[in-house]
C-alpha cells in the first residue's frame, strides 16, 4: 500500500496508495515537472491516507485549499454485509 501507481502530467493527476508518504508524492511530482501543493512539516512521515482522513490543510491552505479539494476519488474495498450475518 505504499506505491505511486500512475502519474499523468498532461491531466495533472497522480494515483497513489494510502500508505505513500507526502514526501514521496512531492518527489514523484517533481520528477514529472509538477508540484503537489500540500506542504506539512511532517511530510516524511505523513501518509496520504492519513492526510485524507484528517482533511489536512498545510502551510498553503489559503491558496490551494485542504486535502479534500486535491482528491479526485477514492477506491475502497467494502465487505458484503450478508456474508457477515449470523446464521
């Protein structure tokens, strides 16, 4: 859960897994001559999943908005509730 899956510089989209650190996102964006605008002091340990769950703002929140505004979508696996019911 710590991989950068895809980076599309034409559409300015990066697809990452929840365990990727913010520093890794910044490095991947810079490799494609792009900038990921969210910046925190704890970028080496803060994960994307944690940033999304807390709706992190960062130092440039007034200019670029919170993490919620930077997320295009979330892929999640949900259980089937019928399989979890007791007989």
